[in-house]
């Protein structure tokens, strides 16, 4: 009997998988005139906000 108990104790368990952290949503801009879209994937770190122009107008955040 003792041999069977030891065999069960040696049985390995599967490691628990953790969920991957979600990435932040990147800011997206769209031109009202032509519909061109821009996704900003890296910020510059400046204090003031930059305005992107397309077709002579500032692009809107979507």
C-alpha cells in the first residue's frame, strides 16, 4: 500500500497560466475632409499638445 501512495504524490500538476496585460489604446486621429486616419504609436513626451494638419484643417480625435 505505501508504494501506491508515493506514486500519486509524485504526479506533477500543470502550471497556472496568467492572463497577458492589455496594451493601452493608441490615440487615433481622422481628417474630416478626406477621411485619412493616423494612429499615434509613440508619444514624444512634450508638455504641449501637437496639432496634426491634413487638408488645411486640424485632425479630430476618434
